[in-house]
C-alpha cells in the first residue's frame, strides 16, 4: 500500500488498538483510570503524550523484566499497533499471530488480530493471505467501522487482481456511505480506465463527487481533493470518448487553487479546441502560463497556445509564441542542468531537509520540507515510493539521533564510574591510614578480657565485683569499721560491735540481692558490644571487598563495555543502511531529472520544428497565412495525455495536499482510513 495511505492507516491503527484493548470483555468492569501494573501505566502515559517511541520502549523494557501483569492481551495489542504504525510489519505480524495462537481469547481480541493481519498482508501485496484473514473475522462481534473497512479491503483485493466484474459486484453490495466507499469508487473507475472502459468508469467517478461533503470533518480537504481528482479523471475519460462538452463541464468544476488544477486547465483547453472553440481554449492555457514552468502541463501549454493560434489563422502570433516557448524550454534545460549539478554535489539530507521526529514518522501525515532543487522534482517527491524511502530515511535519522544520545550517555556513565572509583580509592587510603585491623584487634582483646572477668565473677559468685563506685566505697568503709571493731573489741561496747557487723551485713545483702539483675544487664551490654563489634568487622570487610574487587563498579563497567560494542555495531549497520537509502534516493532524483530533461527536449524540438515549418510555409507562400499541417507538433484530434488508457497518471498528477488522495504507481488510489477509532 502507498506510504501516505499507510501513515493514515497507522493513525487509526494506533488509537484503535488501544481502544480495542481497554474494551476487552475480561476488563469491562474495571475503571479505565486504574492500572494493575505500573509499567503499563507508564506505557499509557507516554502513549497519551503522543510519545509513541517511548511507549514502545517501555513495553520492550517490561517484557525483558518479566512482562506486564494484570492486563491480559492489552499490552500485546498496543505493541502490535504501534509496531505496525512505525512500519515494523514483521514484528506486528508476529505479535498478532501469537494472539491468535490461543483460541480461548475473546472474540474482540481475535477480530482485532485477524483484521490487522489482513491489513498487513494487503500492504505487502499478499492478496490471498489478506483474503484468508478477512474470512476469519467473527461477523457477530465486529464493529461497524471495522466491517466497513473490511468490505473495502475485500473489494480492493479484487481490483488489484484485475477481477473488475467481481469488484463491481462487491461495491454494489456496500450500502452504507463512507469515505472508504469514495476511495473504492475512485479506484474502480481508475482500473476501468486503465482497461479502456471509459464509459463504464465515468459513473464511478460521478459517485465520488456526488457523495455528500462532511463539513465538520477533519478530512474536509481530503474530500474536496478527491472530488477534484474524480472530476479531472472523468474529464479525460470523456475526452477519450469524444464527449467534449461533458469534459469541459467536469474540467471547469475543478478548483483552481490546487496543483491538480493544472491538469484540468490543460484538459479544458483541449476539450474546447476539439470543439473548434479556439478562443475559449486559449483562456485556460494562458492561465497555465502564469504558473510555474516546472509543471508538465505548463510546458505543454507553451506548445498548445501557438497551435491554437495556427488554427485561428494567426501565423504571426503563433510564430512569436513558438519562439517564446523555445526560449522557455532552453531556460528550463539550463535549470535542470544546474539542479543536477546541485544534486550531485550537495548533501541529500540537507536538500530533503528531513526533520528528525521519532514519533511522527508514521503516525502523522508529513511531507518533507523541500528546498528549491527538490521542489523542482515535485512529481517524483509526490510519488508514494519516494515518500516511503524518505520516510525510511527519517526513521534512520531518528535511530541515529538515539544512538548519538546513548553515546553521550555512555561517556557520562563512564566518567561517573571513573569518579566513583577515584573517590573510592581516596577513601581506601583514608581507611588504610586509620589502621582499622589494629583497632579492631585491640577492641577484640578488650572484649575478651571483659568476658573473662565476667566469667570469673559468675564462677566465684563475686557479687561485690558488680557494685558501683559509691556502693564499693560504702562496702570498703563498712569492712574497715568491722575490722576495727574486731581489733578494738575490748574497748568497744557490744552495741558498737553489733552495729559495725550489721552495717557490713546489710551492704553485703544488698549486693547479693542486686547481683542477678546487674549480671543480666552486664550480659546484655556484652551481647550488644559483640553485635557492634561484629558489625564493625563486617563493614570493614565490605569496604575491603569494594576496594579490592569493586563488585558494583566492575559489572557496571562490563555492561557499559558490552553496550558500547552493541552501539558501535548498530552504528555501522545504520550508517551502511543510510548510505544505501541515500544513494537510492539520489539515483531516483537524478533519473527523474533525466526524464524531465528528455520531456523538455521533446517539447523544444517540437517548438523548433514548428518554427521551421512556419518559416518554410511562409517562404513558399509569401502572401498566404500559414496554417497547421499534418506534421503539426500536436494533433487537434487527440489530447496530449501522458497515458492514453488512464484518466489520471499518478506520476504526473500532483496535488497541493499529497496526504489527501494517494495514487499508486499504476494510477489508482489506495483505500484510505479516516483516522476514526474502532468502536
């Protein structure tokens, strides 16, 4: 399918796949504001921000991390839709095929997968596969819009196969009006025109411009351009049938603003000339003379006008017009030569002025901003194949930008890693200067001494050893008083001796009573000290491990090195692909310039022959008015149409809105989508 059609299809596809996903029956009862998996929520956030590239990246990251949980087939449908929108047909086909592998999936999910597989097959020209996929649709669970487009694709397949009678029958069965039906009618008429069935083709063209216009539609310009193309094509079909008045009517109803009006103006002149209305024929052709000379219709008008003068018997005006045409053709050849030189020595990317936009490549209708040289090649640039290659170049540039960004990021990451390693080395020197092993060993020795003391106290039940300083002082004083009372017993009364013994006994009793509590507290403090000491030793071991082996830095450095290799490999592949695409585009542009040069040379030779013929006729008939001979450059009995069997030649029909109507290389427009979402 043509590039513009694919992009418009992708607009519908990316939105509709999301709608189909969130409308799956298994999640019909859930509020749309809830997500069961944060990664799915991040994906939806980027999707609604129209950052499709990042949305697809989040899906890939989630898949590597184990997949998105709690949302069924929704992530897969979104991934398939965005992949197709970015032109990743193989990936999209694989995703939708996997969805169909499980027959227990809901009908809406299976319908969505079959429908997109049909579209994929159609874009690849695989008519049988597309037809087979459409046949698998469950018509009881299909939306109205999906059913309409499925009918359009089915009829388009018949047209592509050349089964025109079957296609006509299929179109007649489509009752509901839609934009797809308009494109079908146009394609049907174009196919009939290529087959020489102009009389049969005209009613299909009429159906296009008779279809009601939706004024509030976002595609209003598309509808108007399609009408203009249908009227222009019908006019040339009527020229071929000799219905010159009807052709004039159709040509005159084409808007004058689009570039497509050039064909209508040219055809309108020939329709009038064939009715011998020579003055009437001059009006549209003279309008063409005011337009850019690079258009083929303008170039032809420079020959048609003097030819009309000859028919009117104005030999002098004809000779002057032929001379002006000769000069214009010579100037055009000079411009073509300069354009060729510019194209060969300039950077094609700068000439195309392709802006890098990683999201709008396929999800938006875009046309490259063209400079003077590329504008001169508007015919080629408007063709689908060229646009598709330019689109690929834009995608490649986006990938190049992504690789460049990652090159910068990797450099920053390496600098951060080096800075962390440097800081760690400085910290290691600080740790080494503090001599942590000696400090830890001293603390262990002190802990061991304290543990030995506690063990001795427990073994000897030396509860006085656990007394605090104040209590120990009291015990010492009581022991001293008791000892004195024993030495001076003869000098002291019994009461005094008893008091000394009682005071000593009370203190000993108090210490005996608090011994178990104090021992428990000491054991708890000892356990805490052991834990802290173990933590210090473990922390020191971690520091040593980080210094000696760097378990956090080394794996990261290894991953960065592997990423650098991948980037370098992808950079080489990308550069080779970009060179290939650029070379192909340049060759296409040069070939188009050569075709234009040959066409202008033909017109130039015709102008010179006509001038010579008029001079020769004037010399032989000095007193007569020169008239057109049988060897005239353009025969009045037939209009100079590039393709006799095709009302509109896709290679010469350019519109001011290339996204509006897209004709393939054979002259027929593809069925396009409206950008609406499936229901």
